[in-house]
C-alpha cells in the first residue's frame, strides 16, 4: 500500500488520544518488508528471523551437490568411507575396503513358491513341469536388494568384526 503510514490511518485512530500531541511525520513509500510486518502482526523480529531461516535453508539446499552415482554399490562405498574412522581394527578396515571390489549386479527375475521356501532362476523355472511352474510367483531383484536383502546394510557387521579382532581373530580367510 503506497503511502501507508503508522502515524495515520487505522493504527492512529485506534490509538486515539495517545497520539493527540505527537507531530505528524512524513511517510515514506511502503516496502515489501513493511507489508510483511503488517501481515505478521507487527513483529519485525519474527519476519527477520523467518527470512534468515528461509535464506539459510535455500543456501544449504544449494550447497549439497547431488551424488553422481546412485547405485547400491556406490551407496555402500560411501557408507564404508563414512564408517572408516569408526573401524577399530585392521580386520574392520579390510572389511570396509572390500566395498571397492563389489561389482554391479543387473536386475534379475527369480521365481518362488507361495511359501517362499524355494527359489528358482528363470532357466531352472523353465525346466519345471507346467503344473509347478504355473503356481510360481515372480520377483525382480535389483542391485539394492541383492546387497542389502530385507535386513539392511551389510556394513553393520563392522562392530562384530571389531569385537572378534579384539578377541584375537586376525583374518577371516578360510573360515
């Protein structure tokens, strides 16, 4: 509202006699900030804080670049790098370093029975009798499920491996 002035208009009429002896001041053109202050109930501090929080949030969103590789292997490798400082043994550090050797896995379809006790590959399912094959359910397994199954990251084994190393286990080869 151009020309809005706190010394005139509704605010002055509401104050009534309190402003009777005050001189009238020239008003400047209203800014967007003044409009926000009116919308926020006159609390300039609240408007300033909310504007600063909004600016900080937009800066934070722009500062974090999106990861280039979003595959499950890349995610495990990023998790292993972040867990590196927590590895308390050489065994744990070798376990985390092993993520560099993980291969990418193409999605595959597996077939299972209704109780999920037996699974078959596509070629194995094709060799089954037609009556058995017709009762199978198909499921496509992607790379994420291949490495984490339903139980989460295999990197959770870092702590048990550190405890085994503290108990004297140096290597898992052949075990």
